[in-house]
C-alpha cells in the first residue's frame, strides 16, 4: 500500500501532460503510485504517456470513453490503493517537496482525514462562481481540488465527485465539511495551478459566459 495515490485526469492535453508528470517524478517523496485517467483523448496523449510507463515507475495509464472530469477522478479513486488520495490536474504541476510536506503534516496529525490548500496560481486570479457562472470570484476564496489529500475510505464513502459543469470540488468539500470530517488547511504553496491555460475548465466557461 503506497502512502499516496496520485490521480491525474486528462483530456487532449498531450502537450501539457509531460510537465505534470515530470513534476511528479521530481518529488522528494517517493512512496506513491500514479493513475492517469485518459478521458477519451483524441490527440497523442497515449504516445506522450508511453515513455513514463517504460521507466518502471509506479504509473498506470487507463483510457476510458469520454465521461467528464468528475467521472475520470472517480475512476481513479476506485482503482487507487494508497492510504491517501490526491490529485494532479494535467495542466498543473507540483513543486519538488509537495508530497513530502503533505506527508509530514498527515503523519504528525493522524486525526486529519482531509487536507487541502497551499497553492501558487499563475494566470488569472478569478474564476466563475459555481453558484452563478456570470459572477467572478477570487481563487483564493475557493477550494482547489488539486490540493486535496483525503483518506481513501473517505473518498469511497462519499461516492467521489458529482458530475456538474463546475464546482464538483467545492461540492465535495461542502459534503464532508457538513458531515463533520476532520479537515486541515495548509498555506505551503507547493501546488502550482496554471490558470493561464486556454482549455482549462474555468477558462472555457469564462469564454462562454463573457
């Protein structure tokens, strides 16, 4: 059982995926498995991933029919074997000590079942409000799914993420928070959120609503 299961969902991001995977392989913490869920990509994603599968590292590649962002994350959750589940969006990256710092927190605070926070945002600092897509809110006021670390049984017990156009991360957070789950937030900015990417979910929605 690895300490971390890193779930990487991707759709037609062959050109960006290498950055994410290189940042994972550069981690100072090595007790992890990675599960790449390809949500029906039609580009060269499979070719981009293949060299990483040959290295003997703990990376799996699963290709499914296109089912959406939340469905891809849920596929990864139910395939995972780690003690804690976390995420890496295919257009984002980790700082080298990301997993190491989070493991230290979780080991020192065994009562914590859900850890989040600690992000550096590049690009726009605003996203559409998940309750009103025509309204913009600061990312600093949002929970960011890529920073989530959760006990595997927690993710399974809450049936993962709901399928919705935007806000599945916030919805999951609200559900566990309302259930009284022990949550901790860190400020260590080791998750790098690339919000300048044109095809990110929120940027696409901003274009539609603009």
